[in-house]
C-alpha cells in the first residue's frame, strides 16, 4: 500500500465521512416511465445471464458497500491514470458510435463478460455510455464491467460505473466511491461477477440499459432487467439529454508497459464464442421514448485507435438471437 502524508490522511477521513454517511430516507424507487420494450432481449441471446453477488437485506432496505480507507487510496491512485482516452497516454478504445442522431434519452445492449488478465496498474473494460458536451463541459455516464486490480485489490471482474460533469477534472468517481449514485436494489454497482465467459464455450452476458426518466430527469441503470439505481439529474450540468451514446471496450496502462487484453483477448471474427460482443444494441432518441432504434452500418462510426492491438466490427442487423450486433477486443501488446 502506498504511503500517505498526515494531510492526506485527514482528507481521507473527511471523504470517508461524506461517502459512508447515513442512508437517505427518500429515494425514487422506480422510474416514472418505462416503455414496454425496455427490457433487453436476454432470453433470445446466445449466452447465459451473469449471476451477481447479492447481499440479503431487511425488507425496505438495500445493500450499500461501505468504502474503506484502502478503497479510497486505491481509487485516488487509479483515478489519476484512467481518464478519458483522448486525454491519457496509455489508454486505448475500440467502440461503435451512432452518427445519425444528436439527441439520446437511453442506450441499451447485452455484452459478453470476460476476465482478461491485467497487471496491477492496468484496467480492461467493456461498457456502454451516454454523454453530452466537450472539453471541461463534458457530462458522461459509463456502465459496464471491468477488471481493475488497483481499484479492488484483486483480479476479479466487477460491474462498474463512472460519471462526471466536468470531464473528470473534479467531479465523478467509480461506482459509489463518492456521493452520487443512488442504490435501490440488492444488485449493486461494484458487485463481483463470479462466472465469466469461456473462449469457445458458454458466454456470460450482462444486459445493460441506461435511460432517463422523462419526469425527474434522473438517469436509471437497469442490469439484467433489474432497476438497480439512478444518477440524480442534479449531478450534471447539461445532461438533460445525451448528444452521444456508444458501445465498446477500453484499456489503460502506464506508457512504459505493454497494453493488456481487451474483452476475450481475441480480435473480432464474427463468432460469438470467440471475441467479446455487444448484441441487441439500441437507443431512444428525440422522436420517441417508446421505441428502440438501432444504427445501420452506414450510420455508425467504428473506432479503434490501435488496430494492431484491438479490433472493432459492427455487423448491423444480425436478426434472430443477436439483433444489431458488434464485436470488439484484442490481445493488446505494444500499443503505446
């Protein structure tokens, strides 16, 4: 564990008191509106739903993971290295972004979940997101899974989130390690995923749905058809709607080391038991919140900033058990 000064120790105590404060008494228990097609088609997908580590609580309560001093030290250390891709050397992405829309109220997809092997100071993630703004005015919510030994103290795969209202300059954090996300379910952000996908075998899948409540403007997180909580509208400066959504993966490492694997560690090959995938990808736009839309291939931008390390392939409508689908990932290596 890294050494800290007396002043830093006092600041940690202050942060712990703020984060581990008494639970609030009034929360929005359910979204005010959720259209009939809100649930992801997880019953039609090629894999099996992930199992969550759940905590049984008395009726009317939900589990809140208590943040420890060690958690904060690890989080503060990793926060300095894992920021947005365009700002941080050693960060790489492979992702798909719709280009045919400018206003978004929801984003959805079912992703396979893996356990890529990373070093202590590295991360590897698969996620979707909604954002609005540019530069220091960027507001963003990210939901997915990742492996981050520096954050958790082990090499497991975890459900994770990040949010910001100023491009991660002074607001936002991972999971619930700062005030922000409001938990409403026994399924919680930061939970470990015990079983992950097996190459050539069964895929473990995580259905993710991030949507804005049209009345409260809160952004709700739904995992495997369970509303797990929300990001209050008051956290954000301009996220009344999104101007971009996307699906894909991200890795981080120090600039002096090789980059870790992304997803399964294999490049896209149109075989869903090989490379990591997002299937049934949809979004809600300003036309209607009651219908799901998906970009055609010509309406989507495919981005891989290091094609020798990570691939991205958007297949469009695959019908049947995959819907609109993409694959992403790769072995990493000498990417920096």
